[in-house]
C-alpha cells in the first residue's frame, strides 16, 4: 500500500512538459466510472444522475480515470442516496461537477482536506491522500479542484481541466 501511495504522489508531483497528443472525451469516462460504482455500492441504491456533454480534455486517459475515479468514489462513499455528475464547458476547457446529498465538507475544512494526510471524516477508513493526489494531478495538467456546497445538500467537487478537440 505504501509503495502505491508513494508512486501516485510522485506521479502527481511530476511536471509533464508535453501534453498528451490525443484528447480524451470526458463523458464516456464519467459514465464508465459511474456504472462501476453503482455496482460496487449497490447496497446503498444510489441514484446517479449524469449530465453529459461531448467535451474532451488533453489528459492521459489513465490519469483522467484516476482523478475522476477518486472524486466520484468519494461522492458514492459519502452520499445518502443521490449523486449528480455534470460535464460542462468553461471559457478555458471542461469542468466536471460532482455533487452528493451527504454531510458535505464544512467551509472551514475545505482547504485543509485538500492537503496530504488530512481528512474531514475520521470515522471511515482512509489515509487522507485521495483529494491531495487529485489536486496535484489536476495541477500537472494546469487544472484545478475546488470544493463547495451542492444543491443536493452535500459536497460539490468541481474539477476543471484545459479542453481539447476530440
């Protein structure tokens, strides 16, 4: 486990000088992860709403899977019953907005939980590295990650990445 975590943090911290040549469509990746997590969290009977758009990003597909997988799994883990994921265009690229109807993250904790080793929920298993890895990986691609309040009542996680032609 420690080797995997070290590898992921090193990979996220590495500066990539060349952006991937191939643009990756975002909505199919989101849908694939969502379907897998619906099966994994079947006992919760989570209602998943996908708002898809034909948008792409210039990100290594494995990195996109890791980024979105981590963020979407957090939503499934902490939701009561509803998760909404929207892929939307921005002036500089693509945003993926992930919302749930769980407890949310208090405004005072938002900056802290984006750091390595920090967690808002100390009751469940975890090392507090997932969001930190996601932030660092997003930054490698000149993107960013923000936390807020969801209209559903829980957390809103907004991942923004530079766009690319599909």
